[in-house]
C-alpha cells in the first residue's frame, strides 16, 4: 500500500494546543493538515491540499475503519483512536482537525509535558491518494504544484517532532515525509507533458524531411 505522510508545523495559535477540561482531563487539539497551504519543495514540485479533500474519506471510514492518534507515527505510542472515541476527526474550513484525549500513561503524560514546553509543535497524517484524487498545475512563477483534491484513505494522525509541510521557516526532510509516491506521480505527469512536445518535434522533422526529399526529386528530374 502506497501510504504517504506529511508533517505540518503549527503556525497559528490554534494549530496545536492543549485544552484542560472540567473533568480534569487534557485534550490535544490540532490540525493534521491545513487547506491551501503550500508545502516546501518535495523534489521538483510543491503540494497543496484543497478544501474538502478529507470530506469523503471521513464519511466513508466513519464507524468502519479505525484511525489512530500516535506520536511520531509510532504504532507503539498510541494516544487515542476513533474506534474507542478517544480520537475525533473533522474536516473544517481550515483543514483536518483532530481532538485526542491522551491516556494517563507515561506516553500520554510525556506527550502533554512536551507540548506544554513547546518541544512538540507539529502534526502529521498518514494517507493514500488515488490518481483521480490528484492533479498537477503550473503556477504563475513556473513552479509545479501537486493538488490533492480527495484523500482515498486516512490511517493515522500524529504529534511529531519533525515539521516538513510549512510554507515558511522549517526545512523539509524528504526521507521522513514519504514523498516517493508523490514523486512517481510527478514524474508520470512530466512524461505526459513531454509527449505532445515530442510529437510536435517529430512532426516538424517529418515535414522538413519531406521538403528536402521533394527538392531533391525536382533537381533530379530537372
């Protein structure tokens, strides 16, 4: 399965916060993905998630597929899950919002402590995209943008230490963002763009060859 992962640094005050509830529990509230925010360069192209990209997958998976809340995508460090009600996911105007109630365990307490200190300040999500759910465009400055219109599968949201999807300040880690699937799509798109150009070049060459042949025939018969 071609699962991709993207990391989003918290840029706004509500991107990743702690909420102390009246029952004494602490909830982690964040955005695993933000709509219309350009990624850094992922290897020749940038990426943006369009509004509503998670709407269908959330409706399709609700009550059927379990989504986990993890630390650094580590399945051994579980903070919550949708099947138990300790993780809530929603698609808002801003992006993919998650609310997780961490357990009263060492992992849960450590995560909350690191968030309070500011040592953890980023979110991430693991997902898949079908070919029909993506497209490429060229921006006004000539850069290629991969647009994700519809996510086909959502597997986990994570609090992470490595931000790799901000539009400023933090650098991308290509090895940690699982960009290979996106790069294959990008290369396939590039090949499609080059085919018309190659066909046009062959047409011009054929026309030139035909003209030369015609001139040679005229000279021979002249």
